[in-house]
C-alpha cells in the first residue's frame, strides 16, 4: 500500500473519531467548489512505472492503477516522458538561478567581446585574401610584391 493511501486512511479515521468524540458538532457536508489538481513528483512517477513494468499476471496492472487512483493514460504519458528523458529533468530543483558574482559577469562580458573580435578578425582575413586574389587576377601589385622587390635592391 502506498504512503499516500496510508495517510488518507489515517486522516479519515482521525476525522471519524473526532466527529464521534464531539456529538454536538455537525460536519460540513458541502463539497469544495474548486477541485485541486494532483501533482506527481518525478520520483513517484518513476516508481509507479517500475512497478507497472513488473506487473506480469492478468489484472495486476488494473489492481495497481486502482490502488494508486491512476488512469492508464497517466502511465502512457509518463512512459513517453521517461523515453524522452523528461523525468530526469523534472527531478532537478526548480527556482531562480543563482546570481552571478561581479567577477563572473565581467568574465562573461569579456568572453563575448573576445568571440566578437575573433569573428571580425576572421572576416578581415577573408576580405584580405579576396583582395589579394583579385589583385593577382588583375595583374596589380600587392603589398607582398612591394616588400619582396624592396628587399632585392
């Protein structure tokens, strides 16, 4: 029996015993208007999937689903999530990311600037190579030709 079912049973017995102890108090029979949506943790989903995978005899799967209060569509959806690796991601803690220190921020800015400058340098080198090839095709002198002719004298 799951922990959740045990807690429900304990809560219902406490509620029954409290109503028996106070006969003058009438419990409110009104059902709350807002339904609470169930949320399952990643660990719970994985444990149910493992248990469902072990079900071999006829009717064992149905018994598991009834005991846990689940639908077969839950298992189908959770199996897809497990295959996609989403359940491992869901196990991580949620919340705000840690704030960066001043040094980490400065490092990130410098790395971005370095990447930008490397891109500009690669672009400039490509432009220079194209200019050299164009000068060669047109028969114009290049800076490399001027240096080699100047050193011969």
